[in-house]
């Protein structure tokens, strides 16, 4: 006759067997990590990159990568950074001084860091053998290596964004003080297309069936850019104050060209315009920024050509920086030769306003949240004075538009950074 074993004893015995099969001294496997610290700098090896994304995906080899065109930037209104678009093991954001710290999963002594800021991206393999994660400075390679895209710059009469790009790393800057081009882009070294007017952007010179505008990821239109090919009666003269305008005319680009520019941005393109080039913004995206003009014009309708060109010449202002990430970054970079870019009250000195510069009232009432105001200053214009936005941006679809009422300093060139040029540099990386 068989003896029945109580069920409670069977369960207890089974649990003891399971416990004996395991190692009671250890819990579940944990991934080993190493704290990695470093500082990300621009191609010049000196300028910190704030708000850059640093991450580890555990995939790929040491190569240059480009962030996909059309990924909307979350850094326009915040001091943090974008989340990587691919799967990742860990990521962090650089601080205002370019520094970063985060715990990285370790599977070997070599770890592939991926770094991007705006549309600039690169990779670097780091050695953390011995458990050391202090990697020091991580320098972005030359702009042409860290950016797999195309840039167009439309030359102007009073602005030279091409010099800003050269200082960033898209060309060489003349440092010979005896040269007539001192402090400017060395011709022929530019790593972008330099156009003498905007007409080629709206032509199909390569025969692919669409305007050549769509060949570029970024388009810069300088103040004083000749608009004669697209709007003959609005050709710029070399006298800023004598710039031709017609307050009753609202046609600069054709409706087809305006639609093309709008589509270009909405599909991921980035447009930068300064001062007199504001009409490219107003005529294409009228509902975002309220430029000086008629109070009777509805927000979604275009103002007359040149109506905002009422700013007084000879003025200077100490602009207030309105975004914390920009102010923090300015506190960590130098201007001129080792000087602070910020005044003692954390304002930024802006100069070289010429007669008839484009005046902004502010965001349109329905676009307050959509428009980022970066800098404002106490300025004067025909018939008035007061604090006005001087640098703004907004997102449209997958792309972005940046506008600045001031520009580079035409009166005296230097290979060093001026405060207002630092502002423009920051926006290039946004």
C-alpha cells in the first residue's frame, strides 16, 4: 500500500530544489556601465556646442553621419536637446559650456559616441578601457564633414552671412591685416554655393522638374541681396536709405515662387533672412511675424513690399537675451580677443543699424506660442521708438525660418567674433 505525501511537503521540497539550482549570492544580471564625461566643441576647437545630443546606439562604425532632413528641431524653444531618432542605449544633452556626463552601457573597451546638434552630426569612437570615462574634448570635424547637405548663400550689399559660415568652419577667414579682405571669407574656400542674387533659387537650371531651391537644406538671404531678377522694380541700390519700395504693392515673388518657398520650408528646409530680406518671410509666411506696416492688414495677409523698412540709422542698442539657453551659451564664449560677449547686465551690444532696417512689432496675436523671440532691444524708427524684437524664429511644417533685424558689422571686419555675430552663429546650429 502506497503512502500519500502531503501536498504541502511536495511544494516545499520543489521550492528548495529551485533555490539550490540558483546562485543565492547574486540577483538578476545587471548591465555594466561607465560614467562618460567630456566637452563638445565646434570645428574651431574653441566654441562649445550647447544643447547637442550625445548618445550611444551600439550600432555602426566610426563614420560621419548626417541627421535626416525634415526632422523638426525641439531645441528652438528649449535649453535641452532632441531625442535620438534611432534606438539608443543612453543619451544626454550638452550644457551651456558644451560639457556632458552620462552612464554608458559597456560591452567592450571601445564605445561609439554619436553627436548631433541641429543638422550637424558626427561620430567618434572613444576608449574607456580601465574604466576611465573622462574623454576630454570632443571636437566636431570640419563643417563639410559634419554636415551632409547643401547650403546656398545669396550675397548682399550690407550683410555677409558667408563670413559667419566661414568662422563656423564652412570656409577660411582672411587673417592677414594687410589684406583688403581681412576678417572676411577667403574667396574660393567656401563650402557652399554663393549666389549673387536669388533668381537661381527659383529656376530649374538642373532640369529635374522643380526649382533649384529644393537642392538645398539651408538657404541664407543676406540684407541687400539683389531682388531685381525676381522683382525688377525692387532692385537694391548701394544706398540703404534709397532702397526702392512701393507701399501699395504686395508682389515680390510670383504666387508660384511663394508657394515653392513655403513648400520648401514645410518639407524640412531652413530659411535665414536678415534686415531688408524680411520680405521673403513676410510675403511667404505673413501670419507669424507682425512686421511694421498697416494696422488694417489682417494677420494672414501680406503687408506691402518694404513697409517695415523704417528703422533709423546710426543707432546702437544693448539687446536683452530672452532665451535662457542662448544667454547661458553667450556666457561661455568669447568675443573679440578674450572679451565677454555679454555686458555686465547680461545684455548684448548690437550696432551697425543702417537707414531703413526692417522693424518687427512682435508675433501676430495668433502666433505668440509659435514664434520664438531670441533678442529684443530699445530702438528707434521713423515716427517712434521703443523695445522691439530683433531676432525671431518659427517652425513651419518640418522646417524653420530665422529672421534678424540686424546683421554682420559692415563698418569694420575682424576674424574674431563680435557679440551680434555670436548671436547669428548660435542660430546657425539651431
